[in-house]
């Protein structure tokens, strides 16, 4: 027997002895030798080695008849391991002593979205737990993390659909360096398979040599295979990625809908085929996260029916650990790695900790809470929500969507100090004046009794109106931008947090089809990791939209690089998963500042003076008396994630649309047209000029421009008011858009001096990232 074989044999004997000590807690050499099936002298040598490693200590002597025998146990504060299960929105952290006792289990939200901030947040949570345990349990010996995505043998995330910003991240190295704990990493389904394997081996239902196939049925079919007591990864680390062989349409039908039997048959066919090839001892099928249990039962029936009579019996079992499977698997693998650390040779036997019921219970409670929250979000409210409107300008028309059959709200009043506002109720809101009285102050409107309010007044009035409503406990839909100053925007966030009143900002572009298609392509890894975003906004209607009323006066709007660009800044932040850190602006009042017709438009609304015939720009009349905002402006920003972005807007171009170019590490995307009939083109192969791109995606939706997205944002706001359901828009993101726009505007007016974007207090950031919950 060569030296390596001897080392492995010694390690295996030591492993069996440690297993005995875990089971007994305290034992004599004779007891340990018998349990480990080794001689007493061999047991003595192993125990001496473990005493040198400071893992075992002589704790007492036996009190039986005859000569007292020394008793051994694990040394106090002998160390512990840490196990993580990192999902898209949360991570579980579990810890156990080397003796195999669970000493901590928790599930913590992950609210950061950028690559580095998410990693820092995760490591901070881990270090908080580790530091809380060190005094009583000693040093953290090693760690193991399960995570979504394909992970190679070095702990690098090769691909992740759930967290695309972590693609190519050397997570094992980063965790090890940032925490000081040596970490290994594996895919979460592999870890779940190892967890189900561990508890079955520990209970004696299967042996270490038995193959186990674990199938998770949720948003696809994903498998983990245990062969020879270890996870089978395959040549390219893709083993178990059954989803790679299915089209997106099928994946989208895997949970609900009219095609349940169709997908159940496909699932059974796939599971049966894989099982036949592998011929495992047991197939564990997990449908823990599947809402439709009837469909899960159908999978079982199909599997039973399709097996040939001559085929070997296929043993199929439900999962035992539910949502805790990945955590339990990661914990077992961490304990196995700890044995390797102390024994100086790799062991291949799963370690089942005691106290796993705590881990399972923690996950069950978390899942129950998540399901209960989802149920609350789906509750249909029968009583109409009373809605008030502040500001009867053109944007107030979006509130009409509140009265749809789906939204079940009713507009009961409006506030506008303009004496002619009462005459606009029917024109803008579609209400009879007697059904929607108009008052002059926000306080008067509050006193009518409101369930929620929409603030669509000029930008400089946002702060005062929103704060008064929030402090009165009335949920607010606030038209973008939040306010015209950074400080004013922050005061609104503070008012929402201090009053615990729900705040929603109407960045409706997050609901525009072309934006969502761009974001989905990015999340689907169409271009790799985002590196840069360019946005060109041709504001062909700018003269009519922004230079004939209050928008042209910086005392009301600050500037169009804030007022108009806030949408696009927010979209660029959303596409990149980050926000601006520093910015520089440049711009000028090039055309409209020279025009002399400054009579304004009186009591008319924009729809009264707008016409495509108002061309060329130099021919416009009836401009606002004050014009001191730029009609051509641009900015460049560096985001905290490192993404570089630029934005340009021109208010005297002949055409009106937005063009986004998103450049990634392996391709680029660009939209041509920003509504129904347009197209998004993808370039992801090297070439010379290629006007059509390598692939095209038609833009479907937004036929009516803002209106489609307005309907979606109003519905999302009202759902949020009633249930607290998560939203795609974010007041925090809206604040970042204001901060960027304000700093860029100051930069362009100060000779393009670079400006840093400030940050908010961490407690305020955490409140809004936690969906406005403490």
C-alpha cells in the first residue's frame, strides 16, 4: 500500500472514531475503538493526534468497576463551520460545531443589487454571525456556500440567470479573502441533493455507495446527482442542468396555466429518461416551491405509468428537507471539509449534524411567511379606495387609470390653487365637478378622507405636498422627479420612513415594453456583464412640451437635465443594477433663448397649443416669459459598480424618440424605436458593419406611448397601497436619479466641473431596499 493509500486509510479510521465521538458525546478508548472497528492502540494513536490538533480533550475518567478509564470528548471552543445558501433575494446562514451540533440558523434578506455591494452585504452578514459565535465556540474552521448558477471547481460562478451580475465572479476566493474563512462553493441544487443524501445515509436508508438523483421541479427541471458518495459535476460543471435542453416557452409554463398536463408529461418523461440512464438507488423529487400540487401529483402518476414492466423498480420519494435541503447539504459538506482539515486527508462520508430540526423549522417559517405575503398581495379588495389628486395639469390624466375595474378606486377630490382648475375636472379626470370637488390646499383635501393621493403638480411643489400627505398617513403616488433638489428629495424619503406611510414614485419607463425587454435580455446574459450604457433622447416636441410653460423656468424645474432626464437616468441605473457615483454635465440654451415671443399660453393646457406643424424651432411663438433652462444638454456618469454611462437630450430635433445602446462584456443591444413596431437588435458576434445585428427582437406594446406604462404604474401603486406587494419602481432609485440629475445640472452650469453624487444614511437606504419595512 503506497503512502497516499495509507494516509487515506488512517483518515478513514479517524473519521469513524470522530463519528463515534459525535454520537456519544463522551467515550473511553475502548468504546471508540469498538465503534470505529479498530484496535485500542490504534484508537489511542488517533486520539493523541486529535489532541495535538486541539480537537479532542480528556474530559474525565470512567466511574465503573475496575481501573478507571480515561474518557474523551470534543474540546470546549474547538471550532465551528459556516454554511450559506445564497439565493437571489436572501441568504441562509447556518453554523455547527465540529462536533456536529447546530449553533446558529437564520435567513437574512439581500437587498443590494450591484456586483460588489451585494458581495459586501453578504460578507457583512457572515462576519456578524461568526463574531457572535467565536466567544463560545472558538474559531470558524471552514465554510461552504451553495448558490444559484453553474459553479466550477475553483468556486467561480460561470453562469447565473437569477443573479447575472455575479457571472464570472470567483465567489470562493472572494468569500475566503473577505471573511478570513476558507470557503468552497457549489450549485444550490447539488447542495440540496447532498443534503437529501446525507439524512438518508445517517438514518441507514441508503449507503454511501448508493447513487441518488435529486430532481427539483420548479420553473424547470433541475437535477443533482450523488455518485460514489459525492456530487457529480460533469466535464463542464453543467451536470444536472436539464433546463439547458428546453426552450424558454416550456420553462415559462412550468408552474401554472392551461398546459399543466402537458408540462407534467414532459417532466415525467425527462425524469424517467434520466433515471433510466443513471439507474439510481432512489429518486428524490422536490416540489416544495411548486404552487400547483395537483400537477406535481400528475408527474408521479405519469412516471409510474410509463415504466416498462421489465424495467427495474424505480424508488421515488418526496424530498425530506424541503427548502432547507441546500442549507443542510452545505452544512454537511462544510463539516466534511473540517474533517479533512483536522485529519490532513480528504474524507468522503457525509456528516449529519444534530439539531437539523432548527434549520428545517427556520426555512419552513420563512417559506410560510413568504407564501402568506404573496397571498396578501393577491387579496381582492372589494371596497373602492378613495383617491385625491394634487395638481390639475396634463399629467393628472394618468389618475383616470385608478378607476378601472381592476384597480377598484374612485377619484373623490382634487387640489389646485389655480382658480380655473375646477373647470378642468371633466377634461382631465373624466369626472363631473359635483363628484370631484376642487380645493385650494392639501390640508383641505386630506380632510375629505383619502385612502391614497396622486401628486402631479409642478416639480417645485412636490416636496411640500408629499411631506404633508405622508405625515398625515396617506400613501402617495409622486410624479417624477421626487423634487428639484437633493435635500428636498431626501426629506420626502425621511417623511415616508418616519411615518411608515407608503411612497411610490411614477418612474413609468420601468414599465415600458422596450425597457423591460432590454433588461430581460441583460438578465438572460445576452451581452455578458454590462460595461456601458449610452442614451440619446431626441426630444422633437421639446419646444411645445417644455418651453411654453413652467418647465422653462429653473425655479420650478431646476433644469431639463433633471426634469426630463430623470426617467432615463433611472432606466440606466436599473439596466446596470447600480447608480451614479460621480457625474459631469455639459449643455447650453442654443435655440429657444433667442426667440422673442414670450407671451406664454395663459390658461391653456399643452394639448391646446401642441402641433407637429410648429416647425422649424425658430418659428415657435408663445414661449414662457422666463426661459433659463438648457435646450441641449448631456451628462456622463460613473456608477458605483464601475459601469460608465452617457446621456444626451436635444429639444429641437425633428424626431421624438429614445435610443439606448447597452454594451456588455460579450455583446451589445440597441433599440430602434421605443414603442410598438420598433425593434431591439443584438450584436454578439465579431463582425464589420452589420446594420441588422445578429438577432432582432420586435418591440411589442406601448402603442400609446406613456399611456400603457401609466396604466401599469397606477395599478402597481394601488396594489402596493393595499398589500405592500414589491414594486419595480423604487423611491430610493428615484432619489438616485434626482441626485445624479441635480449634480449634472450644477456641473454644466459651472463649466463642466465634475461632481460627486452624495449618499443617503444607511438606515434610510435599508428601509427602502426592504420594501419600506424596518
